[in-house]
C-alpha cells in the first residue's frame, strides 16, 4: 500500500465464494482446501488499490521532480561559477 499522508481507499472485487468453492471441489480439491483458498483470495483483496488511488498517491511526483531539477541546475551553476572564478 502506498502511503504519503493521503487517505487511501481500498477496493474489493466481489465474487461468489460458494460458487468458487464448488468449482474447486469439482476439480478434485477437498472442501477444507477449497475453503482455505477462497478465504485467502478474499483476504488478499483487502490489499487491492485502484488506479485512482495510484493517481492520487503519485500526483506530487512531477512537481517534486521539477523542484529537484531546479535545485540541481542552481547547484551546477554555483559550482561552474566557482570553477570559472578559480581559473579565469
């Protein structure tokens, strides 16, 4: 989960757990194993995020990169001016 001080909303994909258990059982998996697989899938879905969540979390990156480019440019200009002052 991405955390940057913004409240993240989670999404859950809804599916018929009983139907999935029945499909797993019909393919040869025991009742207990099928239920465990379905529980694991249901629990894992609490970790899903949407594209909107990612867009919100990553929105500050372009402005942060722009600031870093300006800072790097100013730093390089300062170093270049010191080098030029030293040799010329």
